[in-house]
């Protein structure tokens, strides 16, 4: 106009960066997906939907914890939505195939929670667009085995595992290796299928062996089913498991007394943990579990990498991510090793009287 000085200086149109989230929002591990989605959205909200000079646009997809569906939604995010990066997925069985698709397309992936080594490395070859915010299962299995030997005084263990699930197969193998190396004996190693619901034949056999520990490296729904049937068969072994137990929907009664390895404890006295627990609880009305915490950390890490890169080009984001060091995440300090894996502590929690109780922390 001609009113003098009324016209604002022209600003360049703000560019948009697209980020995808893949998580199991429905299906057998849906509490994992709910936590991850909550925390992802909280992190984006805190950023003011902005990173560097970009406005953030995000797309959320449900893989239902089904590997074929994970590939479908990853394909869609990459080819249709044209995301620069993906946060996800949660389970190793879904994240491994997603990592193949994203690596081939040159899109950055950071999984908050997938702990199997094959997520970032394939047959010894690093998939350099792929990262994670959690420790890996060789460490987790070793921590569980050492705890059984040193703290529980266990000499014998029985193990049940899902023969079609990368996470449970891997965790079983790493546990077994460390338990045997430490002088323990694995008296039974029994495979089942994801669709199995009746474990009585196997549990009858295991009851006769009287193992000190029953190791159950699977997700909350399945371990609850097995745990309940094991007690019904008179098995008195201490139940032991991994991060897959972390759900409000675990059978608190059947699993009472059991121990599991995990990524964080809300009882951790560090101030950043307390701040996180308070703000998540205020927004969602529940204490953040490890899944929420790692998803928050993974999303923040990705935003830090995008900011550092100053670009939405996935190759630049990948390089920026790889160069991040000592990132102060809620779950601990994060620097990536040459395989995109952070080196972090584990905690051991006990299921006791309807709650998770902090037992101990184990440093790498
Ligand atoms: N680590 C599990 C996997 O790789 C996923 C998981 C992480 C589940 C944390 C619960 C808590 O499949």
C-alpha cells in the first residue's frame, strides 16, 4: 500500500520436512505402540512443530506388529509421503524389514526400541541410514544371565521362545550363551509358534526338571499366558525376561516376583528423569514406560540431527546423526558406535504387588 511502511518485509515461504512414525498401534503389542505414539507427539509438540528452518509435518502408520504390514507402510511413507526420516518401528521383527526398505531408498530410520543386532547390520554389513536409541540384545541377554547366576544364585534354567520372532530367538541365544559361560546349565529349550496358546505339554516336562529359572524372552501377552500356565503346572522357578515384559497389560498376578531387564526406571533419581516422568504423567495420566521414554529420546535425537544437518536431505541427516556424541537423553547419554548402536546401561525391574520395582542398574 501507500500508507508508508505498512507492508511487512517479504519472508521466504517456510519449508516443510516430513517425518514418519511407524509403531504397532493395534495388535498383540498395542500398548507398545500407544506409548511410542504418545511420546513422539509430545516431543514434536515441544519443538513447536519446528526444527531449524523447517516446519515439521508428520505421518503416523500402524504396522500391527506384522512384518509384511511394516514393509507396506514403510513403502508408503517413503514413496507417497516422501518422508526424510522415520522413527520406528518398535519390534525387531518389524524393524528389520523396514531397515532394508529404508536403506535401499536412502531414508533415515531411528528405532526407539528394536534391540536385535540385525536392525542396523546385515550379514556383517552396516546399514548406514539406520540407527536406534536403545542397547542391543547381546548386552540385554548377558545382563539377564549374569543376574540369574550372581543375584539369584541360579544353576539351571529352562527357556521357551517363539521360533518365528527375531527378538525372542536372539535374546534366548544371548542369554543361553552367557548363562552357560558363567557355569549355568540350560535344562530345557523349547520352541513355540506365535499362534500357540496351550503350553501344557512343554510345561509338564519342565515342571519335572525343576529349573531354578524360567527365562521367557517374549512380549507381555505371551509371557503372561505362559507364566500363568507354568504356575498352574506347579513350576516354582523364578520367572525372568527382557524388555518385552514392559506393559501395563502384563498379568501382574501370574508374573508376580518375576524379574526383567529394561531400558530405564521411572525411579531413577536423575533430575531429567523426574522432569520427564512429571510432564508425561501430566499429559497422559500414566507413568511413562521404557517405550515412551525411548521414543521421546529417539524423536529428540532425530530433531537434533536435522537441526545439525540444516537440511532435509536424508544423507545429510544420516551424517549428522552418526556424528552426535554425548546426547543427553532421558534414558542416558547417547553416542553411536560404528553400527549405529548406543552403548547404554540396563536396569533390572521386578514385578511386585502390581507394580514394577527398581532392583539394580547394570553398566555396559
Ligand atoms: N526390544 C524389543 C524388540 O526388539 C521391543 C521392546 C523394547 C519391547 C522395549 C518393550 C520394551 O522386539
